[in-house]
C-alpha cells in the first residue's frame, strides 16, 4: 500500500475540473484504493509541492517517427515521401526498432503520458518489438502495425494477404496478453490500402470487437487523391464505411475537411475522432472543425501525432488545441478533459483510466506546482497548458507502479 498526501486535479466533464487540496490518496496493488481528508496511517509520502493529475492519454502517435520530429516539408504527401517513408523503412532492422521503441516509451512516460494509441512501421518485427518494450517498461498502450499494400514505396509495401495475416498474428499474440496491452488494426489511410485489405481488416475487427485506427481527411491533396482513386464513391468517409472500417472502436485521426453527410456517417457508426493540433500546424493541414464535432455530438480526443507533431507532451498538444482554433475558445478545463477523461471515453476505457477516482487504475502524474495551497484550479491548469516547461513532471505512476521519478 502506498499513502500519498497531495492536491488532486480531477476532470469531471468537458468543462469542470474538481480541485481537492490536501487529500490522502492510497494506492493498493494497481488501483486507487481511497481518497480521504484524513490519513489512515502516520506515514505518508509528501507530494504537497505537486498537483496530481490522471495519467494523460495520447490517442494518436507514430512510434517509428520519433526521430523525425521537426523535419520540415511543405505538407502531408511530400512530408510522407521525403521523411516518413524512408525513416519507417529503417525499422525493418530489429536493432533499430528496439532502440527507437525504448527512446519513444521513455520520453512518453517522462512527459506524463501513461496510455498511448500507437502506429508502428509496417513490419511484424517492428510492431512485435514495440509490444515487447511496452511490456518490459510496463506502460499502457494500444499498438498496431501500419498496413499498406498499394501505392507505397518499395520496402514498405506489403502483399495484401501477408499484411493482413501478420496483423492477425500480432493481434492473437498481444491483444490482452496483459491488462495494459491491446492490438489495434491500423490500415494507414485509403491511398495506400487496397479495398480488399481494408475489407479483410474491417470484417475481422468487427467479428472480434477489435480496435481500428486510420487517418481521414487530413489534407486537401490527400482528399483529391482519394477521389481520383475512388471516383464512384461519394466521399472519403464512405470509402471506409463501404469497407467496414467504421464503428465504436474505430479511431479516425484528423478528420478536418468533412461535409455534414460525412459527419453524419461518423456519428451514426459511433466512430471516434482524434484531433492532432500540433501536427495540423506543422503540416498546414487546416483547422479542426471543433464546433461541428460538438454540433454532431461526435466524441473526440487528442493526439500528438508525433512525428508530424513535434513533441510527445500532451500539455503541448493542449496548448496547440487552443492556438489552432481561430474562433472557438478551448479552455484549460476542456483541453485537460480531452487529454484525460475524454481520451479514456474515446477509447472506451473510462471505467479504468482518465480520472482520479476510487477503483480506477493508479495511472497518475505528479507535476511540480508553485503555491498549490493558495491557487485556483483554472490558474494551475492554464499554467500547465501554456508553460509546461515551468511545470515539470515530478513522478509518474502506471498501474500502481512508479515509472518515472525525476532525480531529486
Ligand atoms: N496519413 C497517412 N500516414 C500518415 C502519417 O504517418 N502521419 C500523418 N500525419 N498523416 C498520415
Ligand atoms: Zn498520424
């Protein structure tokens, strides 16, 4: 049992954050066992110089692009060709896949992200390696090998049946192998996936109630390309609908340029959207239609989208979420909700993670905080979001275990 005295910032919903000062939090095994104003014991660890937040959730990130953050290109398609595809090809080497997975997960934990939804390079071995390192380090993740079987560079393009079968093998090997890891089928995006690969994947995932992630309508040239590849289909979203890729366990990265009829399809199928604002700035992809998503009541969460996003810090992503909107004002409370409870809701894990409540998994972040006793939560959240570097992560727990502690 671990007993800690601290101040808790707990997202209640999209607009409200609870701030409880001088709380005694106990962790028993991997769960939050109690939260009370009085200690059960005389010996507690003093974290009253910190605020305690739920572990953050990065709902869209590319592990094998970790080393190409900040490599500039004009926009999505040239960037993929110039930087992403050559870099992902390097992860066919098991040693490289090992090194990059370690670097990635260590940085992720250090930045306070305890759950991530990951694409790896399109190789069985690279994805298997990512799972092994995630298991070794004890982080919570949904991981999938990118699927690409058409219009892709040599070295990355897979044969349809091999690509599908390897994903199925990875799913059987890793999905639910321990309580922290799951497989997510990851058809990269329509331009590099054949209809047969998408359909095989969609059918398998729906039969097995498995997760799917892909990219949708991120960039205008990408959309033109999809229109030219599928002249008979009325929209990009419908390409995914026809191939059985949409549903409550589908996470659609970006979803920027959408018509109302596409938003209607997303809503009806129960699919979720992942907004990646830092990436949208970097690739000049456009402005996420925040108000439309709210109008259609489509759940969405946040992703770093590293390597188009420049940093794994979800505080950075929260900041960019507000900066990227010209009119909609993203409050610190809303950004915080999206990086925690909202992320958990989007991936259907809000019964386990995303908030600080008795019975939930002890995925916790302690961040240094000046004068927490005298400040309001909105002031502290705002500082976390905009001045992340002044607000260093002190300690991170995943599933009841310390995974990062800054040298004292
Ligand atoms: N669309 C297809 N692949 C990718 C990728 O790796 N990153 C981003 N941002 N968009 C994509
Ligand atoms: Zn992406």
